[in-house]
C-alpha cells in the first residue's frame, strides 16, 4: 500500500504590507490541490515585508529573497518532488 504524502505548511506574511489576500489565496489553492495530504496549514501574520512558505520544515519561498510572491506551478512541482514524512 502506497503511503499518503503529508504536508505541514507554514505561510508567514506581512500584515502591514497587506499580504493577507495573497496568503489566503495561496492557502485555498494548496487546500484545493492537496486536500487531506495537508496535515497542518499555519498562517502567521508578521511584519517586515515577509511572505515565506515553509513545507515540512524546508523554506521553499521567501519574498525577501526573490522580491516576488511564489509561483504556484513551481511551488507545486517542488512539493510533489519532496520526500515527505
């Protein structure tokens, strides 16, 4: 029997920068795509221009590093290729 993937996702987003809509949209997108494979989805309001996506303890995207919001196709590819716990 194949084991189901398990994802623990943390999205940290700057409230002062009004990144809440992007965080909510990405959360909904990931829930629709992965469904019950998501075991935990945590939204952390923060400040300082952050929009970071961490999956199973691995930072997959940082807007502070790239200057952009995450590309969902790239994020999905990376998550699908991950070894999960």
